[in-house]
């Protein structure tokens, strides 16, 4: 069994020959054309806007059926994005999942790093209320706080969103752009589009910074599992804080 490179070494190792440890593992060695990247991005923008649910909160507050429909629409949106990437962006290419970055990772080091990250996020939210007082995250519980609604929202926020968004914004868009622009310009572009897709002016700066941070994790490790895990940890930690305060106030 091949031992995976140490995560901490990948994150801290100096850049050698202009290439990060992730690049040496295959990051941004994509062969898809810039025209294909642009076409998939435009199709994703229009298709995602049509598929992503809107207005359900206001129409059916506290409704279990609305929570089910919302979750189904969100999952359908991410499946649409994944289909675009695999069937259009990477059409005709071999080892498509590996090219998107689904490579093994040093799980033990990652678990420790994410546990620390979760502790920081929970502490910051409990002490400063940075997420609690923002309107958009609070909307998560407008469907209600029954077990089914909470479970559906947890699945959407902690599993569906990190996998679907990282596959598109980092696995495809970031790598496709980095192949032509270099890492940092591509990280800024993909981070900006990532923040724009969340349609919240108030949250734009924070989501943009997170998008660039997720890009950096991918660039340093060469594994898409790193930003997926970090994304899920941040969403999950904030979700737990919101659930705690929502239950306490209800």
C-alpha cells in the first residue's frame, strides 16, 4: 500500500521549480481547452440559475414538503453541474475523476486539521455571532426545525453543497483557468464566481476569501478531497451553531 504524502508537508513545503506539491501530483495538468471551460461556465450559469430553487421559503414556510422539494432541486442543480463537467468539459477524456482531483489524501492529518478548524469556527461564532446574525444563513431554518427538515438541510449544506460546488468551481473551473492563467489569477477568478453564485452581497467578501482558500488547499495538496472536507467542515460547524441558537430561541 502506497503511503500518501504528509498533508502538513504538502501545505508547508516550499515551492520547488515554480511548482507546488499539488502540481507535482497533477493539479492543473488539464487538457481541456479554454473554449470548453468558458462554454461549460456559461452553460452552468444559465442552467444553474434556472434549476436553483427560488421563492420556496416565502411560499411554504415551515413546510416539510417544501424542504423535500428544495433539497431535490439543489441536488438536481449539482448533478446538472457535474454532468456538464463530465459530459461536456471532459468529453472523450480518460480518467476524468482523477483529472478533476479525486486523488487520495493523508486522512489522519486532515482529520486533525479539520477538528481544529471546526473548533475555531464554532468559538468565533459563539463569541462574535459572525454567522448567526446574517440573514442568509438564518433562512436555513425557515422550513422548520422538525427532524426531517433539519436532516434535509444538513444533507444539503454539509454534503451536497461541498461536493457539488468543489467539483465545479475547483475541480473544473480553477484547474481549467490555472492551466492558462497560472494559479493565483485563476484562484481569484474562480473565487469571485463562487461568491457571486451565492447571490448575497453581504456574504460576498467572506465567501470570496473562502473560495480562494479552498483553491489554495487544492493547489497545495493536488487532491479535491481537501477543499471538499474543509468546505463541509465550515458549513457543518456553522450549521451546528445556527441549530443550537435556533433551538434555544424557539
